[in-house]
């Protein structure tokens, strides 16, 4: 995946196959089906690619759901903005009376924050990922522009719904102080959750039941 789209089909198939092999050996039982998610608002052709990856890896595709709907099946927000800040892209869905009324997804997330850190510290992207996870609070001032850029995207994708709180899922803002920066920058209420990285995957798994 890059910027929220499958750009290396066979690489994605190999990743899924390898994860299934590892899971089978750890869990000790067979995995025959899987659910997959796609960035909200992308075209039907792109979202079908996610299903084809699952099928090419020898699994049945149990569900194909947009990531924001998957996240909200866990968060259960009636009125609010569900935000999924991933590695490559930021997805936003506006919930009114438990209905998804607006969706969108734009490039920008943890990967872009890594790029800023890598450039500033003159280290590789891989080293930046490690530094961000280990010393996130200490490098907050360096990566602030990247976080504010994500915040700006969230604002753009939820225009006219500024009165609604932002509910943050995804791993992209799992840096101590990052959600506070978003809240201050946008002057909006931000709600964060423990283990935000697992909200959307849990919703995807649930959607196949
Ligand atoms: N402990 C951590 N501290 C800080 N950041 C983290 C941590 N764990 C994961 N991340 C970041 O979370 C991001 C991955 O989040 P997530 O799994 O939600 O993305 P994704 O679903 O793979 O991406 P996308 O939705 O864009 O396809 C990465 O950018 C990674 O750096
Ligand atoms: Mg994601």
C-alpha cells in the first residue's frame, strides 16, 4: 500500500499470505477467510483491488468495508467525526444520527511524519519510525508541521461540521501530545482512545461475522 492504495499487487498478496502462514502456525487452526478495508471515498475499482488481494492469497473475502465505517462499528459514534489516521492516508467520516453523511480520504499520515523526522535528523525513514516510537515526545517540535498538516486535512474533510468532536483511530497520531496539537490547531474537541491502532482492524474483523 502507498498513500492508501494498493500499488504493488503481488507484494500485497505475498504480505497477506505470509501473515496467514504465521498466524496459522501460532494459533494452530486454519484461516479460510478475511475481511479487508479500503480508504473511504475511493472508487469502486480501487476498493475491488483489496478484495482481489485477499482472494489471490487463497482466502475467501468475507467483507469489503470502508475503513471509517469499520472504525465506527467499534466506536459507535452517533454524532461526530470519525478520523482514521493511518501510515499513508487520513480518512474522515462524518456521522449524523448514526448515518455516514460525508466521507473522504487524503494522503498524509505516519509515513509523512517519518519523512519530516528523517529529513530533520538526517536519518533513514526506518530509523525515523523507531525514533518516533521511542522518543515521540522529544521530537514533537520537529514533527509538529506534519501533525498540523494532518489536522488541516481533517478540517478540510469535515468542513461545515466544526461543531462535532473528532474521534481519532489509527496509529498515525500515536505520539504523546499529537492529539493535543490537533485540538489546539483546529480549536476543536478531540477524543482519543487506548490502542487506536487496532480500532479499524477490529471493526473489519467484526464486519465479517
Ligand atoms: N507505538 C507507536 N508510536 C507511534 N506511532 C506508531 C506506533 N505504532 C504504530 N505507529 C504508527 O502508526 C502508523 C500505522 O497506523 P495504521 O496501522 O493505522 O496505518 P495503516 O492502516 O497501515 O495505514 P493506511 O490506513 O494509511 O493504509 C505508522 O505510521 C506507525 O508509525
Ligand atoms: Mg488504515
